[in-house]
């Protein structure tokens, strides 16, 4: 995470660094991205960089975190007591909305998707506490009788996220095509896991 020196910077200066990093990470893989170029674009002396961040991975995490905060703000507008698949569909819709407004975010994902550096790969994988939270949502749907008890929640989650990642890459230049394709996939998955009694109610 950024150092306190960065946190205390004026918002205008922090935004310049963020925008410059977004520009660099949207055209070059993490391993090839230049910190010197980022600071040059931001019009900030190169020597200041390590007063703000520990290393390049620290900056990348800051960029992804800030983008994630923007996405979360959009998701909160659609919050409600939905089942897990509907919540995921809402997340997709918010992602598309954000990516249309800021297409450089799409470019970051497409450029960094093949990066092998662990500092980047972790952002493209559902794991740890986040994965457990999503599993709990599916288990909650089981308790509500919305999906069958024999459904392997983790397997469904892995399938949904794998489809999401691969479809995003294949349709990255066309957000609407991505959303349409994912809606079709989610419809098929829902039909396969839903409790027949719930659909009959």
C-alpha cells in the first residue's frame, strides 16, 4: 500500500500519478512497465517515487485497489437481497458500466492477463477470504431452497469465474458482447443448479 507520504499528497497530485500508472499498465505488461515513464507522464521528479511506494508491485496494487473502489461504488447502487448468481450478474453489469466510461481499465486487464508475475496474477484469481465469502453466498441459497443440496458450490464458483475471465479476454474490445455472452452462460448454469421446487413457486 502507498506510504504515508503519498497519502498526504494533494488529491490532484495523487490523481496524476494514478492516471499515469493506468496509462502505462494499459499498454505494457507489469514486468515491462516503466516506473520512470509513469513519473515522467505524471510530471513528478523520478527521485520522489520511493517516497510514495515501496516498489512497482505496490503501485500496481494501489491502481487495482482504486479501480476496485470505483466498481464497488457502482455495485452498491444495485445492492439488494439477491441470490448469488443475480449478485454476480449485477457485478458484471457494473463492470461493463465502468469499462465503458473508462476503457483504459479494460486495456489493463487485457494487457496484464498473461502476466506471470505473482504480484499481478493474484488479482485475476478468486482465492482466500473472497472465495470463501462467495461460497457462503451459494450455501445461503441452498439453505433458502433456491439451489439443489447436491450442488458443489465451489465447483460452480470456479466455473463462473473461469468463464468470466476467458470471455472477458475474448470479448474485451466489445463489452456488450461480453455481457450478452455471460448472461447466456449464467442462464445455463442457473438452470443446472436451481431447485425445481423454487422455480415452480
